[in-house]
C-alpha cells in the first residue's frame, strides 16, 4: 500500500517502503514447519468459508454473503504455483445491474486489510479513544461500507496477507510490475467465472502503489483475459514515478508537492481552510516554480522568497536557504519544529523526534509502522471469528521482502523513477468509451501529493477526460479515511461515481 519516501528511500507502501522492517521470520518458520511435517505451506490454508450477515446501512438492512477463500494460480506446466487469498461480499438477491469492485493495496508488499478495515468493508477499525495508538483494536460496523452500492472482492497479491506461492522461486515470478498485474487479472477472471458475474460492471480500487497497479491490472484484464473494466478508483496513488523520486533536483516535481507541504503546516497550526488552498497552489506553480527553475538567487529578492517558503511550510529559514528552496527532502525531519518530526504519510501532525541530535536519522514511520499495523491482527481475528477462515499461517500485512525484491523493469524497461501509468490511463479512456476514473487524495499526504495526480489529469486530452475523470480531495494524509468525517465524504463521492454508471 505504501511507499517509503525519498527522505528515507522513497519506496521502501505504500503504501510502500512502505514497508519497514517487518518480521518476516514467521513466514519462514511456517514454511520450515510445514515442510518438516511433509506438507506444503499451502496446505495450511483451509477450504473456502461462506457465511451470511446483515449490515445496517443508512437506508436499512443489507443482507450479504461473505466468502473468505483462495484461488489457485496454475503455471504453464499445469501445476498449481500459488494461492491468492480473497474476501468477497456479495449482496444477497443482488439486482442484475449491481457492480462488483475488486480492491487491493500497494507496497509493493501490502495486503488489502487497509482498504478492507479502513474504508470499504462492512467492519472498520477506528483509531480513536483507547485505540488511538492501535494498542486496543476493536472492530465496529461500518455504516459507510461501499457494499451500499457495489459488491466487493478484496484481493491480497502473492506474498501478502495469506496469499503464497508454492516455493520461493515461484514467488519471485510475481514480484514485478507485469506478472503482478497479470496474476491479479487472472484471479479476477477466476472469481468472475466461478460466481457467474460476467455481466456485472467490474471496477478496480487501489491504494498507493495499488493505484498504479489498478491501471496495469485493467489493461491485463482487457488484453490477456478479454474482460473490459468499467472504471478505476485510485486512493493516494502513484501515477508518475518521475515526480516522486528526485524532489531535491526537479523544480516541477517540487512545485507539485509544495501545496501538500503548506496544507500540512496549516493543519499543524489548526488553521487549515479550503479558502487558503488556491493561493498556495498559485504560488507553487508561479513564483516557486520559476524561482527553483531559474539561477540561484541572492540578496534581498532571495531573502524574500526563502522567507515566504519558510512561512508557508513551517521550516526554519536557515534550512530553506541551505537547500535553495528545494524543501521536500528536509521537510519530514525539520518542519515539525525543534525536537519534532512528521510522517510523510500524514504531515499534518508532529511527534517527538527520537533522534533530535541528528540531522538525518529517523525512526520508523509513526503512521505506517505505528498504529496502522493493528489492521493486520484485527483482520486475522475477524477472519477467524466472524468469517470462519481459521489458519495458523501468519497474516502478512506488509512484506518488506516483496518490496525489496520488486522488479520495476518488468514493464517496458521501467525503473521506479520512470514508472508511469499516464499512458495506460490514456489508452483505457481511449479504447473504452464508458471507462471512468476517480482519483482521491488527502491534502497533507506528502508521500504521494495530490498536486502530482492533478497535473496528470489536467494534461489529459480534454476529449478523453471531460466528464470521465475527477480529482477528489480530503483533509488528512495518505490514509485520510482513518478520519471518520473524511471516510463519510469519500463514501458519498464514490456513491455518486457508481450511480453515474448505473444512470448511463
């Protein structure tokens, strides 16, 4: 789901590394134990479990069937080489025009529990009260579950959640852009065929790298599986790698990130206002961009510029002067004030810096490596106690090994710095006349800033983008949906997105 920012090697989730040092040893121990007993690791996964439930929505009761299960991926030799774990929610007595949405997170290496328990599923894990730090997780009903307007199938890519390959060599084949997309497209096809959903409109929902993944999966569905996707919703997505990597050198990338830096400072001061955003965006794309792109300034003009940047971002003036206004890489360490640090996932809040004596040393990310880790154990308990899927296998919320081994050059010779789905989006809009795209961001997410997605969308050919693409913004960071008010807001925006399809 997540990336680790450039400041600490931007891609180590998100949503990436989003991954930090995750104890991956449990998976290795499980493998050894299973092999020593003469059974394969995949034998630890039980048969599919089907249960029936009722969700109280704003419009009354919604009865649905839940399935927690796996799908077999078969290699060219005809043998099973991986199992993909999924959780599906289908409305009982579903109308024929009801859409189905396939959701996944990013990383690479993140499982779907974030979107599942944070946004769309029938249960959510709130981070407030006694569980503000994730130490006392307790699920509750989600009246804003997207089940209100779409069936849901949440997928864990190979190496995440309970999805596993038969061997380490087999797993390696899935750890690249192309094969990852192909495997998920195949899993979607298997599920559609198994459940007779061919005539349902099929949508993709992806967060962070999952947004990038969604575009690749959509093309794989169309080209490899002959199945046409109806649309994509991207949450805090990576769309253009060239903007995310090298922020200390690229004036345009820095300018596109700048509104998020300033919005986060307003949040920290308790002064955030939608009315203040347009002026910040204008400054970012005019004075700020032109100054960074031009020769290094000196004298009174330079002082006025650096002072303005310092005021808008909360950075010390001396730090802005030192970097000549390129502030993306120093922001997390220095914007929170003396002895404080901010998370790239949500820079709107600051925490005590465990290494205040160092100008570079950072702790684990307080969002990615802090309270949100509770999603993993909460989902494992929920799957066992409510969905009836009981396995001794560890649920891998974030797999650092997948992230470290990921091959970005698996698609058109890409590296992570050149990875892009801009052309994929254009192709989908061009060849599928009804295809639509919704992109959602939090204002104070400085990991995948909203300005970068906005730039891509605003530079699409108008004939492709008009009335078919949108950028929706919310207060908060990368996982803005952890705020109840923002989760409710995107629920309404998503409902409108799906209703537009049903009305066409």
